[in-house]
C-alpha cells in the first residue's frame, strides 16, 4: 500500500508484531487491533495473499509473513495561523506499507 495517510512510526508499532507469524494468525491479530494502522495492514495482507493465490497458486493456509516493512512516503506540508497571524507549519506524514509472504 502506498501513500497511506498515516505516520510511519504509528504503522511500525503494529508491523513489528506480525513478522514471522502465519498469515491466519497475523490477520486475526490485526483485525482485533482497533487502530487505523491495523486496518491498513489487514488490507495489505489480504492483497498479498490474493496475489500469492492467483499468481503462484499457493494455498492460503501455507503462507506466513516473511517480512513486513513501513517506509516513509512524501510529506504534505500545510500551514495554519498562529499568534499574530504568523504561519505555523503542519507536517502530514504518509507511509508505504509492504508485506512479503512465503510458503516455507
């Protein structure tokens, strides 16, 4: 998933828990976690599993999360009025989420 409107540090909190888990356990973990990073990671995991099924004809029960990573995307720079009308900078971060699945 690219350009997710979520800071990379918040996404890394949930990513570090799913590395090395079987796909079913990883999906159960992120679906039980009530935050935006978990929802985006669940979508990414389901997409990677669908790609593995379609492109490599691998059964979903055999898959495990070999690697998961979050890279920083471009930052949206916005301004908001502060004291005496001076601009105050707001940085809205984006993330790129990636998942590598293996059948070994």
